């Protein structure tokens, strides 16, 4: 049995005050939550969240990392720095980074490697654009994104990777993939992993992301290959986020 995982991706939304309110709100409602819960904070707030969640079951993640361990990379943040602030996870390959910051499948694979080398668990995002879906290329695109990581790291690396299927057209749009649409791609992803290792395919958590909210989470997470969610907008309100955490 795979454990349900719910991760909040706050993106570039936070202030010291809102972080305190949000974390305290989440912590006050964690009774009865059996899912693993991760919050992915912007870099400047990692330290604050680390302190607020110490000695609780909440886990911390970052939203990006540099592939280098240290050096002359002005403005960048290394995997070890992320670990130094108590994070165990890091989002890699989010579609906003692929599309707005030109992260190629090669860079995403290298970032996945850098995270694993530092002892972090990558939340590896994959997903197709609307144009790619409409032209029947969803599986081609998702396979290409995953194969870049499998080819660089080997299938064994997926023992320490969480995959998030995030169709680009569903992110921040209110257009959630239907449970059938999402389950079909999750099953495809699991099949692709199984081509290399059936046992790793069965163990790898595959989360859904894209306009998941308190109203639709339970139905999505009840699908056999959907192991939780990567939540954007609905992760910014403790009440909504907790409802999603309880849906698992
Ligand atoms: P929304 O939940 O706001 O659609 O964002 C999803 C997402 O991009 C999580 O990484």
C-alpha cells in the first residue's frame, strides 16, 4: 500500500505574518490526518517554517534548487543550503520553471540528480500543455520528461523520488483534470516505470496537481493510481489545505 502524500506549493506567495497564520492553522487541524503532509515554501521562509514545524509531523520542502553544490552562482540556492534549513523535499521541473525559466528536460534531470545527491527527495513534476493534449501527445510528452530522468539516473533512483503529474492546462485555471483523465495518465506513468521495474513502479508515489481543491480532492485521490496531491492555490488557506489532507 502506498501512503497518501499531500504537498502544498505556495509558489511566490508568503509574508512572515501569512506563514505564521498558515502553519499554525494547519498544525491546529492535523489531528486525524493520516496523509504525509509537506509544505513547499519560498526560500526566504524556509527558516521560519523550519522553526514553526519542529517536533511536528509536517515536513518542509523548497521549490527549486541549483545543480551546483557551491560557488560563484549569484542569486542561486544550493541543495545543501536547502537541507541546512530542515527541508527534506524539493520541487523539480514545475511547469512554471520549464516554461518561464527555460528549464529543459536535461536541466530538470540534472536538478533531480542534484537533489538526490544531497539527500533531498525530489517532487518531480511532469505534464502536458493544452496544445500537446489536444494533438494527442500527452503520453509522448510525459514519457519524454520521465525518460530524461530514468536515462540519467536509472530506475533505482525512483526509490527516492515522488512524481507529480500536473497537466499545465489545469494549473491555476480552475480546470481540474477529471478523475478519469488523471487516472489514465497516472496509470501510463506507472506502466512506464514498470517497463524498467515492476516493484519500483508499485512503490513510487504519483501525486496529481492542477486546481485540486477541497471539493474535488477525495474523488481524485480515490483513483487507484493517484497517491495524493500537489496543491497550489488551495494550499494557501489552512482550512482548504486540511480538507485536502483529510481526503487521503
Ligand atoms: P493550482 O493548485 O493553483 O492549480 O496549482 C497547482 C500547482 O502548480 C502545484 O504545483
